[in-house]
C-alpha cells in the first residue's frame, strides 16, 4: 500500500527531460527517445562508425544507435550509465540496442564487450559495455562472452588525448585467453562510445588471432572527435 502511494505521489521521471514517465514507459519518455539523434540502423564498413576502423580482413563493419550530442540528450544518457552507475538503465538501453538491430544480428555467435582493466572495474564497480551486452543478450539470446577478451594493461583515460596519443596509450592493452573459442565464429564487439576508434580497433587486432573469425562492432553512441 505504502509503495503504491509513493509511486503515485512521486512518479519516476525521464532521465533525459525529467518529466514524469507514463505507465508504459521506462527510464526515457517516448518523446525524448523519438527526438534522440540516431545513427543509421546498419552494420557495415561504410557507416560513420565503421569508417573509423583500420582495414582488417576480419572486420566486417560497425554501427551505432545514437549520434553523440554534447550537452544534449545523448550526453545525459551516457552520463547516467557511466557516472551515476544506473545499472538498470544500462540494461534497458541494451534492450533498445538489441531490439533496434535485431534483424542484423542473426549471424552473431558471441557478444564481446570491450573489457575494463580489473583495477578500473573495481573502482567503477561495473563495466558499462557488459551491462549493455546483458541487455542485448536478453533480447537476442546471443551469449555474452566476458572472460575471453581481457584487458591486461592499465591505461590512462583517453580523454584529452589526440588521435596518435590514443593509439599509443591503448597499444598492447588486450589479450585473448582462448582463441579457439572464437575460431570460425562471428562476434559482435560492444562499447558505449566510439570517438576515434583506437580502443575498439586494438580489440579487433587481438580478436583477429582467432582463425576464421568475423568481427562486427555495435556502439551505443558515436562521438565527434
């Protein structure tokens, strides 16, 4: 009874605009979601995100759900996930990613989130890419592989670094535990934001050690560098 009264008196609000959510809405109101700047619902080499990847025989394209709008709605959503540690919201956004792209994921064998170094994951308490992956997996039933691609070197934040500094900073930061798990499989590499593509491209290089692997990428948002 008390819980019901609290819900009536203090309805949940949209993370983006702070207006009260309708009964059938979760985290984001329908109006905000409609007006969020979205990327093309496509995964191939020539999308705005796909073009950020270096040429690699194992890479078959990338896509993103949102275009990052600094100081706008997309930034609010990313901040809520990454810095306010809203896990439930992260999983919900993952379900939106999975639902929007589901027709393009029929060939995917594994979802592979970009890993955090154990120290960074301990500090933050979670890996936002894993959270998104959990939501995508709940919609698509594609298994989430969290322990094969690992981050072995702690790196400085990529923020405020130029393109070449980012590449150098992330170089040799990842390893593949068991390449045979991904042999002749198609994997979907997941991350929250792509800016220059340095981090994800380094992951692609490491994943390419698996013979016959096909790698695609799916990002929550693409930022302008």
